[in-house]
C-alpha cells in the first residue's frame, strides 16, 4: 500500500528531527534534509507496516492547515510504500516443503529445471510484484 502523510521537520544544531502528527510513536532524525526525508520514509513505512500487520486502524492524514507549528518548524509530505518496505526488510526465508512425485522431480532435474525458483517466480507473477 502507498501512503502520504505530513511530517513536521525541526532544524536542530546538527541535522533535522522529524515527527508525524498522526502517529505519536513515529519519529526520526537525519544528518541533513536529504537524510531526514529518507529516514522519515523508512520510519513511516515501518509504522504503517506494523499497523497493517497488527490490523490496527490506520488514521487519515492530518490536514496541514490544522497542524500548529512552533517557530523554525516546517511541514513536508512523506510518501511511503509498505509493500516495497516489506520487500527490502522482510526477506527472511520461510521453508515450505513442496511434495512432487519422484518421476516429476527427476524429469525436471534432467531438463535443468529448478522447482524452487519456478515456484517463487510463479508466486511473484501471481502477486504482481
């Protein structure tokens, strides 16, 4: 899923702090603005992925005009994709046993087929990843 949420950026002595008004538990920082934006995308994706996994209700993004800012703060929208986040960070192998007849396995091996790779490719195609 793709999401867009406003983030509050605060210029610090060294870098930026970032918080999300819609997620109390979601905050991060970066050495410079580019790094802070990257870290904000990662923190937001992690938070939203956790909400999805736990079946928590995901709040609507705040309207930026209603967000009160302190002196020196500014708002920037942060975009994230929880599917891309999961691809990058949740690649732990899961062993699944595929039982096929021995004759089919031998025929596949003779033909140079890798059933595990074929199955993985088929799943990826089916999920349009």
